[in-house]
C-alpha cells in the first residue's frame, strides 16, 4: 500500500475516534445508537470504537436507556478520572502549572519562580519544577500542554525565539517529551488563547475574532471564519515591529520607532517616569508598574490618563491595519493595559473612528480577554482539541501511557 493511501486511512480512523469522543464530551451521556446517529458512523464502527475506549477505561458505562420495543441500551460517558494532563504557561521568570482531569477540572496548581541560577539552565530547572509539582502517586499523565510568549514551531515543539531569556532554537517540546514520555503540545500564547476565547470565552459566538496581547511585545492571535490562522512559520502574528515613528527610539530589532518601543508595558512605564519629571509631579510615586499606572488613571490621575490616551492613539494605528485586513467582529485586548478598559476602550474607538471607514466599525466590538488571570485554563484548549481530533486519543489507546505514567 502506498504511503498516501495508508496515511488517509489512518487519518480517517483518527478522526472517527475523535468524533466519538467529541460527541461524548458535548452530550455527556450517550448510547451507541445515539453515537451512530450523531456521528454518522455505522453501528459496527461505533461498537468497535467504544469497545476500545471501554477496554482502556477512557469511557465507562453510566446507566441504561430504552431504545423502543422495550430494548435497553447502555449509556456511556467519558471517564474524566482516567487520565490527567498538565497545562503550563512559561512566563518571564516563572512558570504557572496546573493539573487538570479530562473534563477540564483543575485538580491542583502552582506558580514556580525561577531563581537566577535556575534561569541559567532553564530547561533542567523546568523539568525539576514539574517533577516537584506532580503528585508522587496516582497520576496518569496523558500529555503536557505549554504555551509561552515567543515564536514556536508548531509541529516540532521547538522554540525559535524566546525573547525574555534570549533563547534560540530551544528544544523545549522534544526535551520534555523525552523526560516525561508523553506528547508535549507547545504553542505561542496568543494562538492558543484566541482558540480558548472562541471555545469558552469572549469570542464564543463570533467566527471572526482577533486577540491582541500587549505585554513586552504585541502578539496577535487570529480566527477567520472560525478557523485559526496558523502556519509552520513561527513568525506569525507579531506586530511588535510595525513602525509607528520613523524617527523614534531605536528598537532592539535594529529599527526605529517600532510599536514595541511605544505601547508595551515597559514603554509606558518609562513614559510615566519621564512625564512625571517633565511635569514636576513629584507627589506621584517615582516609578509605577503598568498595573499601578492603570489604577491611577482609573482613579482620575490626569498624567496617567494622558499616557493612556497617547497609548490608545498609537495602539489604534496598529489595530487599524489588523481591522482593514481581517474585518473582525470582536477585537479582544489582553495584558495589564486592559485593566484600564473603562477608559482605554472608548479612547480606542474614538481613535479608530478617525482612521477607518465607518463600515469597519459598525460590527466591531472591543472587549477584554476573559482568561488573563489564569493562563493555564486557555492553554488546556490544546489538549481538548487533540482529544477531539483523535490524535491524542489514539496515542492513549496505543498505550503511550504505559511508559508515561509518573509512578510514585
Ligand atoms: Zn523593532
């Protein structure tokens, strides 16, 4: 059999298993007849797939239902306790970790701050932190999902560039896979989070949505017509180096006046320090974090409001490009800056209205992201997707867990 034909058969098999799992996830309890009707698969296929899922205890019986003429059928549901998965977000100087069951319930969580020494050997420190976090007994790890603010090669799990640590071609996915014997799904923050917003959050009913995350850079996750814009190229959705001021400040990329020199957290904090001295506002704190800057602006401080106003008009120039290109129904803003949403969003609307034809703004809603406080939850969307498309499910049935179980 040639590779192409074999590949297709394997893919169909994978998708069929995923379809059964997704139906059970959506409807909670189903008979085999229900499954056949919902998935369009033959009763024989459903019998085969559910038998395998039952043998692996991924699915368990949970009662009976009548299917006419007094016949009764067993109801099946996902056994959410069969496996657990680890969802992590690697931030700047820390890692957030949470253990979830298959239903998406968080079982335990922890933030580990890396010491200066640990940062030198980040990969080894990360593995040690995970080992300390995972319970000594009773965990059957299905996979690890991880996201970070950097450029990630989707299929290899390698990190092309992680700016905060200045790591390049960092073998994050492959190393964790070897250490823990389970699949590791690595993704850039924004690409994962826009999917979570589509699935569970602020963009649930919107097929065209973009998520703009402002931190030390400006990342963009995009969904068009319900589909995530993805590429094998790690350099996707980074608007940090869009030039806003040709004679502006020098950027680390070598350019001048890049958006990241003007509207990121560090840039706004620095603008605050300069403006405070320039305006002689010595009663204000010498320096503030972006969070404090937003709070002061919300409390009515005019200097901080001025900084926000300037940030809004600059950010609007970045957003106007995105809006012209994708014409989204929802624009979700994430990052500390969004704490001042009550002030910032009207400023953005006003600034966009002066730059764009009205047609673009008729349906545009600007909202905050829902999951900012808990990045492990949106990261877990990768696992749910891998179960529903069958790829992770088949791995579990084939028994990658046998080696992957973390034993006490
Ligand atoms: Zn730049």
